[in-house]
């Protein structure tokens, strides 16, 4: 009897804490939702259903606008909670992913492995032939496909043209982490292994299966994917569900789990071309300095992210069943080129004010 009394007292206490006249949030659908692969239909959830701080949303939107954003989305359980466009950008406008597109390459490489077309533990030379770098042959033969996935190829990262004269030796593969565009050789690996050009294979095995739009722009320095914001969100939703889209496992879960976990001991905040939060230390592009602490202190520890120059972002937060997308120009025009920037921490301070 006493326990029943205490339960009723607790319930009355919760009711009394709600402000007079304040609406009771309706319970959101927590089942994971996937939009259809064609058309514009996409279910939504109102921020009020999640108990979010509505007054902080305006401040978040102002911040995004001031920081040169073009689009911003938040999905919870796959449903759109926020979808904002700025400066003439629309839901159908395609924009560059920059290095956030590395995660598309990582996923496509994993698909090729599950189809037994390649093994990431094999030498890159098994697919690219010999002499694809200007390194001594014994050093070139140390580079595996996994080294390309983890930024540990040992090449000179100050030379970003992905052509043979620039692929020179600095350290043995696996002994040095350095962010560079040598990862683009993965597109050649997949093409050779599948006997198809990379974009055709990518379209068949990934893009079309989850209803993405967009295209690849292959250049000497950069290989960049362009798409709408919603297509970026589709890939983020696939990543949230560990590679499964609706009832189809697009990329097998063991490989995807590997890709979003520490891939080497030098930079624990890096997986297979994914950035990882919540680790004890991290490195950033262009430096060999090791920094202590989380990559993005204000973000949840379990977040993994696709990060590209000019602050193109996919944040995936499993603990919140959340995906966040940001596209746009550089938030800080004087620091436009790094995949990691102080913008992430500032943005997460604004997001936390809304969702917490």
C-alpha cells in the first residue's frame, strides 16, 4: 500500500512540474523509418513531440545562416525534425560533399569485398599493378587496400595530386597516419576488381539501392560527390542502421562496424575514412600533432561523422537515433579547407541547446 502511495505521489509531482496550459507532447514513433526510393515523401516528427526547446531553434537557424550554411537537416528515427535551406538553396539543389564523400568510397570498397572482388588486407598493387607510385618497389608493396582506407600509406601528404610523381615515400605503410588524397586510388582498386568504372559500380550497389541522387566529379586532385541534402541524409540513415536499408543489408554489418571504429593506433579518432568522436586523442589533416581529448567535445561520445572541406557534414549519433546534415560554404572563410574545424564544436553547442 505504501509503495502505491509513493508511486501516486511521484506521478502527481511530475504533473505539477508541467507549466499550466503547457501542451503534453505526443509520443513520437520510435520505429526506424526509411523514405521510399522515389518521390519526395518523407515522414516528419515535430520538435515538440521530442520535448525539444523550441525557443533555441531560432538561435540555431540564425547561427547556421551567419556561418554560410546552405542546408541543414536533423533526422530522428529516420524522420525529418528540421529541414532548413538558406541563400537560395533548395531541396533539389545539388552541392559538393568534398571529403565527406570519402565515406561513400569506404562503403563501396566494403561492398566489393563482400562480393569477393577484393580483400582489403591485400596489397594495392594486386589491383593497381606495379609502379603505381614513385616509391621503391619494396615500399610500394607494403601498401594494402586497408592502408588506403585508414590514411596510413606512408606517402608524402604535402603533395595532393594523385599522380605517380607525387606518390613518394615518407614512411613505411602502417607506421604513420597522414591525411591525403591517396585514398582516391580506392576508386581505381574497385574499378579494377569489379571490371566496371567506379561510378557505375557505385550507382548499382549503393546509390540506386537507397534512392540517392547525385554524381561524381573525378579530378586530378579531388574526387568529389555532389548531391541534394536529402540524398546526403539517406546515406546518413544507412550509416545509422549499420549498412541496412529497410530489409536489405547493403553493406555487411561486420565491415561497417570496423569502418566506424578505430582503425589503427596512431590516430584513434579515425576509422575507414570516417571520423570518430569519444576517443582519448585525435589528429587533424595537415599536421602530425596529436591532440588529447574528444574530436568534438560538445558532441555525443558515440558520434561518427563524414567530414569534408568547407564544413560539409554528416553526423551520426546512434544513442539518439539521430542523423544531422550540414552543407554550405566554409563557416570561416579564412580556414576553408580542413575536414575538421572549430565550427563543429560551436554548432554542437547550438544543437545541444535545442535537443537537451
